[in-house]
C-alpha cells in the first residue's frame, strides 16, 4: 500500500494511527488548553517586543519543546498577534492610567499647529539640538521646561520593558502628527507619553554634555587670551629688565668713581 492509498478504505485508520503515534512519541494535540498555556507563556516576550515574526517563531520553538503538534500557521499567527495586541493594550492603559483631562488636552495640543507658529509643538520638540552654543543650550532648556510643565509621572514606566518603551518612543519620534491624530485615544496618548519621557531624559543628557563643551570652549578662550597677554607683556618686561640693568651699572660705576649717582 502506498501513501496515496493509505486510509482511503477506512477514514478512521489515519486518525487511529495518529493517536497511537502521539501516545508512543509523547506528543499532544493543540487544543484550547494549549492555546491558553502558550498565550500566558508568550506574554513576557510580548512585553519586550511587538515584532510578530519573533513572537511566531518563539511559539513554534516552544511547541516543539513541549511536544505539542503544531497547528496551521494561521492559527499560530493568530495566537501571536492576539497576545501582541493584548500586551499593547496593557502598556497603553498603564501609561495613560493617571492622566487628567487637562493633561490629555495638552497632549492632543502637541499635534495641532498654534496660531502664532508654522509647526506643531511635536515638531518643535523633535528638533536637533545643534552644535554647542549658548543659543542652542537655551533652546534645549526651553523644550525641557515645556515637557516638565505637563507634570507627567515618570513612575508609569516602572513595569514596562525598556525595549517596548523605546519602540513606542521611536514611533512618537517618527510618526507624523496627521497619523498620530488617527490613533485611538489610549494609543495616541501612550505613544506621546513614551516619547516625552524619553525625550526629557535625552534633553537632560544633551544639556549636560553641551554645558561641558561650552565650559571647555570658554576655558580654551581664556587660555588663549592669557597666552596672548603673556606674549604682549613679555616684551615690556624685557625692556624693564634691561632698563634696570643699565641703571644698576650706572649706580655701580658712580659709586666706584665716587661720583654723584
């Protein structure tokens, strides 16, 4: 009997043999029980990354490790994507749980162009710090102060994996305001909060680094000015020394010749 004829005469034969192979080899079928187990197992990984391919690959490897018969790829993908979506919602809720109505209005204002400006506040906050100059240092401080006026609670990120937080912050840093407006409220506000909190940290680091550079520039200017002054005064000092030498010789000669100094 070849593989094509296998089970044609009796449909149950193939399933009976499959059950026997599962028993002998220690495999088990993929049921709702396994679905729930794997969904719980996948949550910690989903908190670290929202890459669907990574989640699906990890699921397949875990099924092999647990000797679970792998179902169709669409079923595995659905498990991965549903776990990913559930984790995203948890992160969004955690970031936005303590927001006041005023804070939500302020966050939404980031995506609108003020009457006296040509750009949104979000674009303003994204601007490059530029080179180390007093003007650019002042601009960094202004952006940092603006973020702090929102009074966002930095503790909301305490239980969120750094990779997940950085992914959200990158989305806030590169997504256009027009697209962010189309997000649902929790996702939009969570994305902006992640962006603002990480941007605040980056602005502090940038300000400190720029301050060190500006101090270094001022010290170099001071050293150059001091060197220039020394070079200028050196000639005058030498002339004074030569004058004192001549005066000393005249005094010595006058004393030796008993003349009036």
